[in-house]
């Protein structure tokens, strides 16, 4: 809604309508009693979610109703005596089938919410079913509630969990188990509730059953990780003890082991972090829905809240403990690896110092050898130079020049040696200055 769409000319935020709509996107349903409800939670990928929408259109066509054109978070379809609701969640989609074409009495699970649904359509729902159960709703306002032995027979003799939610306005029975038809079962007796109140109660019960199964998805992951995690924990403790009490340590080998351990921990965290986080979120939702039930006890039976807190909460705590141990192990591995790297760096620095000291000694020896070679070079060059002078003097003498060869040759010996030594020293000094200038230039560039 822009500023031209309201009488005050206010500039409205473009997301305002969507934010209002979000609060009403998943309204509670109005369910009459008696009724039969079936709830499915189907885990699906984004591609399968798109396929589910196309598949939902086939159900509209089966009941000769115009299908929707665009997919939404929540769809309500009314096919007369059958109502279908599909909701999209982050990891899964839920289908709720409400069948009101029934009669009071009899087995509440003989006719279900799926009875009017084509079997072939049901089999082809894209995705994997994680939660599937029937809810039998009976009207106890006009008739008496059935006796307990008969109720137990509806649940195939399994141990019952029961309570009186909403301050006794209803009676709920369930087992939280899978029965012979592959579905769970919940039986609700409506004592004083309106259709709207019954719809809210039924929605809470369905969400409790769905979210508790989604919360438990991480438990197998935690159990898979736990044995290896214990071994890794002990292995790291052994490495730390070895470092603390042994001077003979192969740093390279230990660093390789620590790297392998860190890789395993990060792989586990990559696989489990999202699943564990989802578990905490689903568990919080379950606890919130249980609080909203406002249950009263039924003598001799666990309430839904008692059953969940005794069974679900420890499983969630197990996942939380494994997650914390993974984080703790990761931090400890990092600290030990840092300590190992420090030891390696100190060892390398010590080796470098020894190498530099050795190089310094070799440089001094080389310098002494260089001076020796320079002295020998002066003697050699002087010797050959004096030899050339001798040849020159003989040539002059043979041409008739009166020269004292021995005197001139004797005088030339110290002169030649001094001159050669002077020139050699100048050359050495020149190359030394070039080396110093280059070193200073490199230092400045850095």
C-alpha cells in the first residue's frame, strides 16, 4: 500500500501487507465432532516441494475443483465432506485430511481422514513421510465416554498415555507408537469444547507428535558420533600427556595426527550442527505446545507432558551434550596444535641460529683463506712481472744499452710487489663497497 492508497497520504513500507499476512498464514482450523483427521509430515527437498504443489493440483482435479495457480505457505481445500490443508515448513510439508462424513460410535480408526482420498494419489506424494497418524474425534457431549478396556482395544492393547487437557474439557488418549496400519493414533473425546477450541487442541496435538519426531532425528547422528568421539577425546588426552612428560617428541607425526583429528571433528560438525540446532528449536516448540494443553491427570496414566519430558527431553540433552563435546574437542585440538606449532617454530629458530653460527664460522675461514690466496696472488703476479722486466732488461742490454741488469732488477722487485699489492687491495675494496651498497638498497626496498 503506497501513500496514495490511504486517506492520510502516508508512505507505507512495501513489506507491511506481507508482514500482516504472515500472522494469519496458518490459522487454526474449525473441526466439528465427530470427525476423523489424518496428519502427514513429509520431508522434502526444494525440488520435491515444487513437485508437491503440482501433485496437489491432481487432487483438486479428482474432486472436480479448480486448482490454485500459485503455491503458498498454507493451502485450504474444501471438497465437501473432506477438507485438505497443506502447509510448507523449512524441512518438511504437512498434509491434514479432515473427514466429516462419519457416524458416531464404533471403532474411531476404522474410517480415517484418508478414506475419501484416492490411494494412487496418496502413494505418489513426493518426499519421505516422517510422521503419519490418525486422530479420531468423538463427541462426548451427548453420550458417555467409552470405558477404558474398549479404548485400549482401539490402540491394539498398547500402553496408553492419557490426560484431560484444556482444564478437563476434553479427554485425550494415545500411545506415541506405530500401529499395525503403519500410523500412529490419537483419540479425542470432546466434552465441552466448541469447534474452534477443538480445532486448536487438535492442531496442538498434531504439532506435538510431528515436532517431537523431527526433534529426534538428530539422536541417531549423536549415537553414531559418540563412540568415535570418546576415542578421539582419549587420544587427545594421550597426546597432551605425552607432550607434557616426554622430551623425545616427533612434532611432525603428532601434527599429522592432530590434523586428522581436526578433520574428523569438522566433518562431524558439518553433518550434525544443523541437525542439532533444529532439534533444539523443535524441542522448544514441543514444550510450548505442551504448556498450552493445560493438562489434568487421568488416574493411573502418564500425561502427554509427563511422557514427553521423561522420554524426549533426555534425548535432546544427549544431542546437546554431544554437540558441546564436539565444540570442546575442537577447541582443545586447536590449543594443542598451537602448542605444537610453537614448539616446531622454536625448534626451527634454534636450528637457524645454529646454522647461522656455522655459516659465520665458515665465512671467517673463507675470509682467512681469501687473504691467504690474495697474498699468494701478489707473490705470483709479482714473480711473473719481474720475469717480464728481466726479459726487457736483457733485450735492452743486447741492443747496446749500457745498463746494470742486476741493480735495476733488484730495485724493481720491491716496487713491483708494492704496486701489485696496492692494486689488489684497491680491487678488493671496490667489490666490498659494491656489496655493501647492494645490501643497503635491498634493505631500503623492503
